[in-house]
């Protein structure tokens, strides 16, 4: 006798899935409007501090993507790493990490690169990558995985930033990685203090 089991789809990581859906909607809007909505809503660049959109752009640029390849590259990492991070640290903390990463990368771009527009979730991706490498952190120890991830991912960004000219903002990747590393360290230290 066969027993039929109902299979359900679990909305397992609401913050990660919500972030991904917003990015997808932003990409589709950009395609429909031939990039106009992306330029208006989802890119950060040097603009007047009297313009209210400047402050929105500090956060909203992480939702915009130039094309499918850019979107798929970022979402692959976010959907792979995000659910584990959301389960470990909680949705509120993940929102905080995304917002701080967006703000810091947006501000750095605004201050130091007045002629460069920035869009995409790459900074968030690198924050997630470095944050994930802290999952096995113990007091008084530095995980070898963290060292290797930092060397491989951040080292690559430094190398590409110096030697290759492309449209990818390597600095936002590095900053995102630093934000993720700081959060990873601080979150693990708080857990140690509780015990």
C-alpha cells in the first residue's frame, strides 16, 4: 500500500526571498523602462544633499541590476548563503546587515567616487560570504575558512581593482566583505558572552 505525502513549498527565508523578489522586480522594471527606472531609483551617485532621492539611493542601489547576468550572479550567492544566515542570526539582523552594507557602500561611493554610479547587490553578497565564514568561530581562534575566504575573495577584488578596468565596483565588494566580517565577529562574540 502506497502512502501519499503532500509536498508543500516552504517560504523558508522571508528576508532573503523578499530581497530577491524586490531585486527581480527592479530588474524587470528596468527592462520595461529601458533602464530609466534603474537610473531614477536603483543607482547611487553624487547628487545634491538637498535632493531627497540622494538619501533613498544610499539604500535602494542594492536592488538594481544592469542585466540578467548581473542579477543571476548576485542572486545565486544570496539565495545560497542567505537562508542559512537568516536561520542562524534571524531576519531582523539580516535586514540590519543589508541596510548597513547598502548605506556604507553608498556613502563611500558618494564621497570618494563622484563620477561613478553604483548599483547591484554585490556588496551584500560579499557581506554574506564573509559572515558565513564566521559560522564556526570560537573564542580565541580565527577560523581558517575565514582567512581563506578573505584572501581569495577580497584578494581577488584588490587585484582586479588595481589591474582590470571594468564596470564592477571592486571597492563595494571589499566594503561589503568588511561589513560582513565585522558583523560575523560581533555576532559570535555576543553569543559567547551569553553563555
